């Protein structure tokens, strides 16, 4: 309901009036207090520095902040980043991280790292076909760059970079046990343990969870449209659509992580397993309550640092990433296509990948006023196994023809063949403090790919510390997005075919940013940006009579906007935060709105410590109206406002902590867009009012 935002704003200002009157004269004058631990970032250059002085527009979210807002999944955290909106894709409600209006269904334009290592999958260029969420109890901090990062990180650091840093023994010193129960039959439990054994710092985490998922109603789906076609003359077939019906979002998950530090060695191991993952609205936009997916992600990295050489700090890193998805799907329900599929149209695609990377990076500080970073590496990605079984083939005209049963077509007509890619790269970066309060950072990275060629991406940043509490930045960067294997090599796909002649997408971005702290208790930042995308990869219809679509480099897009945020410590017991983002993106082929991304976003929260060890954190998220893409006749998708509130009690008998959270307090009808032309016409409903309670024990 729209009145929810007004109620929460009244609540915020009531808190502000009450608390500010109690502590109006408390100020800190020490400059070091300006840059707390939560305001340092390493993702911008590879070395830790205050966000205000970093040559990028960045956000850092700490473990303490994650706990305060009551987040239980990564997507809930990222929604608070200005200029970043988490939309949903109809298949399993996979997250789409829209940064500055750059939207695509599979979202390969955002690079996600775990402890600095990419978890991008080769097949679609995203985090996986079956993401299934990511729990947050083992997250130490999340660093987000809005804008290009290819000069350091290479492919897919296009619209932005998200680096998830997990906890080590500096944050896990002892044992934590926790359990949570909530709406939709959701349950989870976790264990964190850390300590030093024989001089080796070791940290370990394990979390298990299960949920039936929210079950808002899908009023009509793709099969509804087919029922209309086949229900008329001459067929008069009975309807078989399962809509209206609930969205299917149940899943189970198991996450484990292990890290160790010994002298100059560091190692991370991680395992994420998702199973019984339901299909959202179905992979063909037809409801599928029977289909299930599972996925696994195993990552390991080991690094060695040499700091004994004068003026040199060098590290060597070897990493391995293994990922797979397996699916048993009902594309269309039993009785579809005039009853020729009594069990439904069945398809079971499986993908298996391995990624191996070796990297060398060194900092050199022997030149006065310069900090030089050099790096090189090689990445090998192997889509080494494909398996597909199905009970249909596609005939001319795009109609599925029964095969008489479920047939294994892995070696004859699979949707893609096993293939691989090698990427070698070299980069250089110089941070030059050429005058008092002035610094310029320049960088250049060269990438060579075995399948689509070479690319060079520069960056340049001018940072001016105009006063001890005011910083200005002028930033320029180029970035690229590598074509995914699906876009390059898809074959025998019912709809989308690959094109081995694709070029990478590219983007140029210019930003102007300011960070200002007028008094110790108030800090604000503001930035404006402009970007231009070229060679966008889209699937376009093939000439008639073909009914397929093929990946092509087509069209350009430009965008501009601004982002603003304010942190205000009204007192020791009350802190207020708000951010606002505005963006406009235009498709330069059609000269229309690029579509599906909100023009306006507002996020705000208050942390109120109203008694010793008690805190109350209300938050409000406003997502503005979203225009449709060209060719979609539906009216714009309406804005929505969602309010949440979290109550937390710490230090219960010193070792226990309790929390309760209500999400979407006012049960707002919040929806995310479905693809054009709207086979699910009423879009994707998000969860209504829901809640959870949790208990933690720390020793």
C-alpha cells in the first residue's frame, strides 16, 4: 500500500526528534573518525583505501549492517545499494542485478566475485541457471563498484562488480550456532567456528536451509495463450493451463566454507549445493509445479605473498571453480498441444563446467609519489559435459513434435556441444599523487580470448581532496562483456541459436562524484554518470519461414543519471540512512526507453537502539515505474513500496541473541516485469507479508 511509505517516514522523523534532543552536542573532531572500518574498500584498485578517496563509485556493506537490516539472503542486501535494483527472471526467480538501468534477462553485465575470484558461468555468462539464493551469515563484507571495472577485472565487469568477502578468524573467534524459522515453512540452521591451531588461523562455516517459497498467484501464463488458440475452431481442445496457480519457489540448500592463513599462505574452500529448486513460473513461462533443478558450485583458491623484497609486494594465486546444473522440467503441462503430450512437454538439460585460473600481481612503491600495480594471468574455462533428454523435437513452424518417449539426445541433438575457452591477460595501474591533495589513477588491461579475439580497456580517475572533509572525483572507464557460450554456440535449441561471429559488448562511462562530511555526524555523497553501450548482444528473429532467433551484435544504448546518499548519526542511539537513484536509459536504435528498469529508487532505514542491547530497524524501499521494451504493448509496470522492520536483542545472558523481522509489513502488491510480449501478462508477483524469528548462540 502506498501509505506505508508515509507511515515509515513519520516514524523516522519521530525517532529523529526524540533522539536528537538528547545528544545534540556530542561531536567528534578527529579526522580518523571520518573513515571508519566500514568505509574502506579494496575492490577499486586492489589495495585498501577510504571510499571517499578511492578512484571509483563504491559501496561497502559490513556484516554488522547485514545483521541490522535483517537480511537473510544476498539479494536483500544488494537492494540497499544506490543505483542497484534486484529484479527477477521468470525462470526460478533468478536475480537480475540492474545497475544504472542496464537490464538483460540473464544479467551477464555484472561480475560477481567471492573473495576476489569470479563465479561467472560460461554457458549463460551469469552466476548459474540455478542460483537458488546465497545465505549471509558467513559474509564479512560486500564491496560494490557501480560502473566499469574491466581495466582490473576483465570480462563482465561492465555495469558493475560485486565482491563478496567471507569471514576469517578476525571475525569468527570461537563458535556461533544459529537457527531461524519463518513464513513459507522456511527453516535454516548454521554453524561458524574459528580459531588458531598450531599457529594456523582457521575459520569454518556450515549452513543448511529449506523453504517452500512464497506462493503468490500467477493469473495467466504461456499455456493460457495456447489454450485460447487451440480452444477455437477447428480444434475445440479443452484448456490445460495450470494458471491461475501459485508461483513455485521451494528449494533446499547447503553451504560450507573453510579458510586458513599461515604465514604468507592463504586458502579458501567453498561449496554451495542447491536441490529441489522449483521453476518459478516455468522455463517456458508455463507453470510447472513438478519440475525440479539442482546445482553445485565448488571453489578453491590458494595464494602466496612475498613482502620481503624492498618496495615490492607480490602475490601468486591459483584457483579452481567447478559448477554444474541438472534439471528435470515440464515445459508445457500434461495435455498440451491437442493432447499429444499426456505427460507434458519434457526437457532435461544438464551443464557441467570447470574453470582454472592462475594470476600474478605485484605492487611497486619505489618511485616517489607513485604506487604501481602490474599483473598477468591465464584463465581456462571448459564446458566439458552436456546432457539432454527430452520427449519432443521442433518441427518447421516451431511446433514441438512428440518423440514417443523421453530420448537421450546428448550425443545427437543436444542444445550445445562441449567447448572451452582460454583467456590470457596483462594489466598495469599507476596511482600517482602528483600534487598535494591531488591523485590520478590510470590503468590499462589487455585480454586475448581463444574464441572471439582481443580487447583493450583503459581507466582514468582524477581525485581531488579539496578539504579534509570534501573529495571530488572525475572518472572515465571502458569495459566489455564477453559473449556467453549460449550466444556463441547454441544449436538444436527450440528457440535461441548461437552465432560464433559475435563481438563482445562494450561500454564507455564518465562519472563525476563528490563525498562531503560537513560535520562529524553527517556524511553525504553524490555522483552523476553517463554511459554509452555498443554492439549489444540480442537474439533477433531469423528470416521467414524460420521460427528461431539468433544472437547478433545489434544496437546501442545510452544512459545517464545520478545517485545520492546520506548517513546521519543523530545520536549515539539513532542513525539514519537514505539513498536516491535516478536513471534514464535509451535504446538508440528505436529511440525509446530501454525498458524494465526503474527510473527512480529510494531506500531508507533507521537504526534505533532504544534500550541497552535492544535495537529496532525499520526500512523502506521504493521502486519506481518501469517502462516496457519496444514491441511490448502492455502499459508501464507500476511502482511499489515495501516496508520491513527488524527487532534485535543482543547479549541475552551474554551468549544469546534474538531477532524477529517482518518483511513487506503492509502486504504491498510488488511486481517485477516479465519478458516481452507478456506471455505472463500480469508480471511476477513478489512475496507478500512474511516474517521470521532467529536465535544465535556465541561462545
